[in-house]
C-alpha cells in the first residue's frame, strides 16, 4: 500500500495544526482549524484507502501500514469528539443552535452574527481602557470653596 503524496501531506498538516492548537491554549481559531482538518482527513483517508488498497498479495510492511492507516481512521472520530469538547471549552459556538431569528426563520451559517467577521477574542489579557468616563479633576475643587481661575 503506497501512502505518499496527498495522504502524508494531509495528515502531517493536521498534525501541525494540532501542535498549534495545543501551543495556543486561548485561540479558538487554532482549535477550529484543527477540528476542521480532522474532519476533512476522515473523508480523505476513506477515499485514499479505498482507492489505493491493493487487491493482490501484500508484504508484511504493506499489511502493517494498511492496518495502521485503518486504525488511525477508526480513531479519528473519537479524536474529533475530544477536540470538539476542547473547542467548546475555549468558547466556541455551534454553527446551528436551532433558535429562530426575529423573522421566524432558522438561521443559516451565512446569516448568523459574526460569520466571516473577526473571531471572538477569548484571550487571557484584559483591556486597559477604563469602562467609565474619566472624572473632571477640577470639579471637586469648586465644591470646597475655591474659586475657579478666570482668564
């Protein structure tokens, strides 16, 4: 069984996305790309194994590589469930929640808020901008009997 070209590139790309998702613990983008890559490689592995699985005799190495490819394919849905759980922990949303919009129609992924917009910022950093308006430092001096300076 020949596992080269697209099979290797797809699985190593998903492996690199997985390393990125683990390294950036607060990034929803990294974990969502890893989840999408895992889901895509499930379908690609099915196609690749079904096309390139030899029908004639296999060597020991060929049988071992085919067995490992099939085992990897069987474990990927379980991996998708675990990665989806991590995605939800990081603040990811479902694409379809089943809630109707104000017009009574169910939202599609293209009409939900935030689609193709900036991703949600769930970082560990806090904003330094004050949430309330700054107070006037001279307002309290007028109440103490000091006259304001004129021009």
